[in-house]
């Protein structure tokens, strides 16, 4: 069976990211005719049109959208294979791109990172602090390796591991009707005006 090459998958993703064959070619350090020829080879091989081309640039077709998503995952797996081979016999070494939500990072990371550095000197940790939706999108696109966030987020087929539970505390005036209760449920707050953080935190 003839398969697309890793380089061809990189070209597909580059065109999808840049929305333009010329800009994608420059990002991949090849000429535009060479990149276009490789895209055409893949389209002929898969018997599908990946991009709609016009004077303004290139847009993925419906079929192209699905193939670009799979290409991103395959390229991420290839990167992980290479990193795994390089790190053989050296657990927790190399680069690790960690995404953290703002409501967790400032409180947890200062306590944890010094220990991580002491125990894993060859691990290079790169941190990104963003709202949940942006972190999940970066994980799916292969731009992040690991996330630290609340598990109610839609994480599709990502592997998850619960680290701890974080309790909610309700603060209210002492003369409020619910103030004498020691525990409250979510239904107790129905109809009440509640101040919460924005969605994504």
C-alpha cells in the first residue's frame, strides 16, 4: 500500500495553518511549486480534494478538515516516537510542554516545580498559562503535551488522571437565609445570585 510521507503530512498541515500555499511553502523552506506538487500527489493518492484554491489562498474542504486533524495527530505521534527513542533509558528528560489554567498555576506550581527540578534535572519544562478551551485546543493540535486543569472540561479521548479534589466554599451575609446551614448542595443555590469566575477557569 502506498502511503503519504511524513513530509507530505507536514505540508498538508502547513497549508491548513497558513491558509495559503506560498506562505506554507516559506514556512516549510521549500518552493511553492514543490509543495503544490506534493499536495497534488496526496490528493491523487487519497482520491480526495483537500483544499479549495482561489486568488485569496486555500481553504480546507470538509474531507480536508478531517484529514488535517488526523495528520496533526500522526505528526504528534511521530514526534513522540522520536522523543521516546532519544530519551530511552532517561525517563522524564527532554522537553515537556505543560499547559495550566490561571486559577491553578500560581498556587500549585511554586510548590511543585522546585521538587520536579531537583528530581529530574534533564527535564526542560515549558509552561503556558491559558483558559481551558485554548489549552485543550493546543493539546489536540499537538502544541502541548500535558494539561493541568479541572476535569469537567471536554477532553475527548485524552488520558486523564485526577490529582485532587478542590472544595467550593460559599460566602454570604450572616443574616442570609442559608447562613445557618453547615453544608449546601447545588440545588440550594437555585435562584440565588452567585458570583463565580468566568467559564474556562
